[in-house]
């Protein structure tokens, strides 16, 4: 059953608990939280960025449509599976496919999996996405680690009745993305010769891509890259007190105007797939060092 736009706090918490209980059972975890066996890291893989799964030792695979109250992916390249296993010897749970506001889901539905993963025990959240560049120094095929964001979505996952168990109703976003992990990622990328930048990510509703004038506007307000995801999940994680690391694979150029070209979803997936191994290397290094 899909989530309503607003749920009574007790109903929302009950649904989170039911989904988490089901996943704990499917993954062979104890009924009660156990830091010795629960996943340490939650990972959300974006458009064309599912290759990290090949690096995992996958122990349990759960399709989204089997998880109580979970949304279902409707976008090409999003497989729609929750995977439990290990990466670099550390326990992880990975979403192979995410949910977007433009699919028709409420933001409460978009962030539901983050809240469930937190209930299953994750201590950090890693998020990836494909994005368009708003900075001429950040080129196609480069990576951009999020140091901050500008939220242009027309809603918030915190609007409506608020369950106190999810954290403060007015969470502070002074350091929305953990500075230490940002620096570790940049240092590792430099050591490995990976083109990687730190920048500001602008999230928009989509699903249409931006006009040339819109790209110019987003650049002028301080954006380095633009996409349609990541920020809602980061907000939910920060409300829960989870550190967040997020990285964009740059798949097209939106600035300067002379570099803007027509782009298709197939183009985005192809370029993301080419750059994905570099992103995977950084995420593996962060997991190993955390």
C-alpha cells in the first residue's frame, strides 16, 4: 500500500517498523538491533550507477515490491532491489535503484527507504547520482563530491505531522554532507588521478531537462551541478543524525551556454556507466576507511 501524502506519526512509524522487521528477517538479522551484525552503511545507487553491486559480496537480495510499504522503481536503469552483504569487508545494505519526486511519489515516500535502513541499523549513508554540470571546470565524465546543496524542490519530507522518533522537526543543515568524508574522497581521487571536484548540487523537480536559460540561472545562483534526486534522502538521513556522503557523476554540460547540447536518457546512462568505476573506487575507499 503506498504512503499517503501525510500519515499520522504513529502510522508512519508502524510502517517503518514493519518494513524493517521484514528486512531483518529476510537478511537473517536478529529481531533486535545488533551493532555486531547490522549493516554499517546504507548506499543508494543512482541512474546508470549500479556497478558497485558487482564489487559487493551479496548475501541477500530483496525486490522492492516484496517489502511492506516500499515504493517501486519506475525509471529505466533502476533495478529495484535492496541488497544486503559486504563491501571491503564491511556490512552494507544497498539500494539498486531509487525513487524520485517526478515519478509521482510524495517526498515522504521518497525518503521512506532511508528511514527503514536507519531502523535496520545503518550508521552512515552514501548516495550517488547522475547530474549535469553547471561549472565549465567540471566536465563530462568527472565526479563531483557534494559539499552543499540548493534545494529547489516544491516540497519537504518534513512537511505535515511529525514523529518525534525521526529526529528534530527543524534539523540543522550547517554541514549537510560530512566534511571529513568529502576531504577523504578528494584526497583519494587525487592520489588515484581521478578527476573529482567538490561543489554545490542543485536539485530540481524534473523530469524534463533544463533549458539553456535555466542552466544559466542555476549557475548564477551558485550551483556546480544539477539533478533530480539525492537531497531528500540526505535530508532524511541528517534528521536522523546520520552522516551523509554524496557524489555526482557528471553526464552532460549545462554551462556555459555554448557547451549545451541535446541529451537523452540513453546518453546519460552511457556516460554514467563509463565513469561509474571511478565512483565505485571512491566509495570502496571510504567504506574501508570509515
